[in-house]
């Protein structure tokens, strides 16, 4: 199967409800492709999904009765327009010819003729397609030019203003950085960095987390001997901050709810020097399997997984825990650049549903937080209802809870007075356009000892 057809088939499965990253991995592993073709397919899939609204703007202006255009032909046109507008090294003639050949193979001559006519009509005068202008309609401009759902950019526009919303959209559309976390149970960061360079990687160190390394370029990770030896795992830089905020010590006991797939769980184990106990719960068995697989590869022995609904833990668990991590299910609007199809799956009503779930989880786990114990709540979203709103609601219903000053737990020096103030108040919202990293929220709560 040629690269463009493979990309088309992945996109078709995504339209049917599949997840782009899982499908892409499956198809790339199923077919023998050169490294160049693998990279080409990956960019075609992620780029076409990411810029879907912008590509549809072109299609809807060039196709008569575009509203009746079926999914398959629309996907072929999206693929073609992505190449024509975002991949300068691909010859225009090749884009058109390959799109027409694929249309003939997949459909009939009528569709092939439509594809051919639309693309050649566009190439005769590309400038006749005008994108929305910022000064005429800022919301439409953001929606189309930066290819984000209207409801999403409306929220950000109201909250952050036009300039920061543009920065946020640009961040979401940029290629995601590949961060890894050194497995400090087996090596140190400096030694891992040297080994990765010897294995053909271009590496930079994180200035925010002591275990973090940025892979600027690298062979497939599974082929690296350092990965096979369990010397590192993939984890985003902002995500690595969470375990540091809980800061467990060796021989302590930690409850980690919503723990799958185990990035933060295994990080906690590293900080504990693989001594003590981590009870890792998740409602999905396949996510528990991922935790166990990650732990085995990294040489971690202190994690005990449990299939458990986090909203029921308070009714079932008999033990009380001095340290609890709640990495809550959330809308994920802080990590959109890592999940290009997520922006089109999310709905505004999802946020209210998630807020109810987040509160229910916290209400449950607070029942098993030991007196004097600490709880860290984290999400990978930038929506205030899921973050500040949830914590404020929980504190209102539990006035005995105290916010934890998070500044002493931060593994880097705060950037300024605003960050320091947030940390001292026990909550920190990381924003891509301010912090240069994925959107993340961390809050700390403490249950006081009996008087």
C-alpha cells in the first residue's frame, strides 16, 4: 500500500471514531515502509486532522454542493490541500496525479474527475481563495485559520484575549516535543544523555525537572538499546512536575487513583527509590496492564495495581493513606498538540460532565486520606471549571481542608511573583503561551491532624 492510501485509510477510520495515534501505529506496523514514507504518512495524518477546518474552507469554496460531498472524497481533498498548502517539498503535479489515481482506485471515474477538476481549478489561481480576516471576524478567523472548534476558541478569546488565543492555537498546531524521563533507579541523567547521543539522538536537558530530557531528533524509540534496557520512559515535561509536588519518600505508602497508563505512578516509585508501596487504581483493566508493563521494563517492584472505580474508593478501601495522587479524567484541552483528533472530539457539554466526575472522585478519596495526609490533584486541561473551580468547590464543602504551599516542592525556581503567588496559594495553572509547556494544573490539599 502506498503512503497516501495508507494515510487515507487511517483518516477514514478516525472519521468512524477511531483514535489517530493508535490507528497510525497499527497501520505503520502492519506495512513495510521506509523511514521517509513512515514520516510522510505520519505528517499527512496528523496534519490533515489538525488543519481540518482550514482545509474544509478551501473545499467548501471550490466544490459545488459541498454539503453533499461524501466522506471519502472529502478526505482525499483534505489530504491534497494539506500537501499543497503545508508541504512545500511535495510537487504540485504529484499531489494532483496521486489524488486522482487514488480516487480511481477507491471510487469511480466521476469522483476522480471531481478531484482532478477541483485541484486543477485551485492551482490555476490559488489566491482566489480568501481566508477570513482577523479584523472582520476574529472568531471566524481563529476557527478557520488556526483550525480549532468555534466553541473552544470562543472560550479562550473571552478569557485570554486575541493575542494569547492566537499564541495558544499556534502552540497546539506546532509539532509536539518528545520529552523523556530518566529512570533514576538505573542511571543518572548525564549518563543517559551521553548514551542517547551515542545512539544517534539529539538531546537537550530540561531546566524544570531534574529527570527530563528533550529528544530533538531520534530513531524509533523501541529500537534504542537504552529504551530496551529500561533507562527511560516517555513523559511530558509538565506531567513530570506532578510527582515532585507530592514528593513521596522511601518506605511511604501512596494511593494513586486514575493511575493508568502509569507515567506518574512509575515516577512516584523512582522518587521513593522503589521502597514502600504504591496502590495504583484504574477503572480500565487495559490501563492497569500498561502500568504493569511499564513497571517491569523500568525495574519497579513496589506498585500494586487494582481494578477500581475512583468514585467508589471511599466506600470500599479499608486503609487510610498519607499521600494520595488524583490525576483526574479531564477535557485534555492543555495537551491538544499531542492529540490532534481530540480537538474535534470534545464538546462544550463534556466539561460540565467532567467537573461532576472530578468532584465525585475527590469526595471519595478524601474519605481515605489520613489525618495529616496530603493530596495532589492534577489535570492536563486549562479550563478553570475543571481546575480552580473544582478545588474551590471541594474546599467549600470541606472547610477543614487546607491548601498546601507548593513552592517548596517545585523542582525549579519560580519565574516571577505571579507564579510564586499561585504556588503559595496551593494551586498552579500552567499555560502554553506563558510557560512554554503543555497546559497543566496542579493543586495540593492537606487534611489537618485532630486537635
